[in-house]
């Protein structure tokens, strides 16, 4: 990828930088197209703050969500392992494993997460085990900017270094007494550097696979906190195991209240024009809160389990809609949405 550098060593933890909000995170999702279920797992090491961000979110049959969110203490940055979740690099650029053993809260109605304390306090909790193996089917996309004038995928205050990859995901899910063997597709990413969730006014991240070696990653992101109406687009189309850089795309979103419901992306690349449509099956409305200069700042992250249609094929994946909350509402959601 022009203007970015990546080495297999970037799969492993990077040296800790002397900034309070240094973060290094790994994320993997996986979806079984036949069983219509799956989810995602993430660890973000914030070693200078003494904790890790640990998230597990599964989308189960019947519209249920099984989830766990924690901030377990960590004392070093030697591995991606905390709070029952472990991410291991089995073969750099080719294969990783993600395993979780611990409790999950079961929500019949994911929208209850608008009030997370009450929702998670009242939800039944069960023991769970997740054991996934991710095998890359695409090249690595991204890396760290190789010059100071090159902007990272998410900027320099959210994730200066970032790479991602599409792949096949296999393994096992056990949630209480329910067990599924997962055989499907997914996507992973890895980022490092200073991170403030509140550094970006809003972004729209679209992730999906419609075949073993065909998928996409599309990102529309506000350029700067002082210019939330200006944005840029980036991304890739995966076709027959090869990435095609996206020249640009337009995105139309239908809203249900403040959450994405349906969307349509018209994508331009060296292939020509592609139309990708998404139907959001379930949304987990998450949030991040942080005190900065004595003021609480809040970001809403709507994690949508999504069915995709592209070039006559269907698949599964995610829509992640992130918005800074200002005056009680997500800044990137049109006022007309649901109003």
C-alpha cells in the first residue's frame, strides 16, 4: 500500500509510547452464513492507564445478543490477553487465534444497551467459551504512515498505525448450554498509537464477505473535529483474493431512530462501479466515556450485524457507525432520522 509500511513484526505488541492514551488493539469478527450467526472480539491494551478494553459481542439466533465488556487491570504490554480473552498470532500475516472463556450477558432486545448499566445488571448471565481460528485469504491492507505528512486510515489521534485483512473463520461457540460450530468468513484489524475515541466526530465502517475470497472494507470518516461536515472515503474491494483500492464511494443510510437500518454504497474503483446494499439485522448500541480536562466526553458506537448484497451474492458482516455525542445526540445522524 503506497505511503505505508508494514512488517510481519507489526503483528506483535509495539513499544509503549510515552503518552497517557497509548493504545494497541486487536479485533477479529466471524460469521457463519449458513447458521446466520457470529460476532466480534476486541482487546485494546491501554498499559499507561493500567487497563485493557475487553469486548465480546455475539449475534445469536432469534435476534439475541450475548456480550461482555470490561476493563481488567494490566501491568505490561507483552501480550493481547486480559479478562478471559486472548488473541494469539499463530503465523504472521496468515493465521491468528481468538479465545474467550468467561461470562456473557444475554439480551433478547439489544436496544436495551442504550442504558448499559441497567441492561447488563438485569440480563441473565451464562458461562461461555469461544475458540476461533482466523486464516487470511487476502493480503494485509494498511500499516503505519512512512512520512509525517501521510495521514493514517483513522488519523493520528485514533490509530496512527492500522492494518486489516479478510479471512476464513472456523471454530466453536458455547453460550450456556447452546453450542454451535462456526464455519464462515470474517475480518480482522490491528492498530497502535495514541487513541481518543472522541478524536473523530463520526465515521461509517462497512465490513463484509460474500464468498471465501470476495468481500469489502469501506470507511467514510469526518476529516477533523472542527469540520464535521467534511469527510473522506477509503477502502478496498476483495475480488478473487486480491484487493482493489477504492477511489471513492457514496453512502445512503436509512435510519431507525438514531441507528442505521438499511444502506446503499455506490463504489468506484479500477473495476468500475459496484453497488453494495446492506440490511442491518441487529444493532448493539455501545458507548465510550472519557473525562478530559474535567469534562465528560461521550462517543456512541452502533455495532450492526448486517446482511449484504453485492453483484448477485449475499453475505454477512458489520456496519460500525461511530458518533461523538454533542448536546445529547450523535453528531453524524441527520436530524430528520426518526423525527
